[in-house]
């Protein structure tokens, strides 16, 4: 249960950092970056890797 809460919090905080993105844009772009860097398709990606990818994408694209 804690991992699910951490994933939701990561999505929430990332969306705050990138407020101009719609939800789908945030998730798809983060997934695309993760798939390109890890060479693991989304279906096989571990939750913690996806969570890290979402946070990393938001940090790189944060609107200041």
C-alpha cells in the first residue's frame, strides 16, 4: 500500500512542477523517457522505476 501512495504523491508533485501539462502529457512523456533510457517497455517496468521516471521528467521540465 505504501508504494501506491508514493506513486500517487510522485505524480501529484510532478504535476505541480509542470502545471501547463495535461495529465496524459505528463504521464506519456515520462513513460517515453523511461522506456528510452531503460529499454524496458511500460508493461514490464517496475513501479519504482516508473515513479523515478515521472519525478525525473518533472525535475527536467519544471516550470519556474
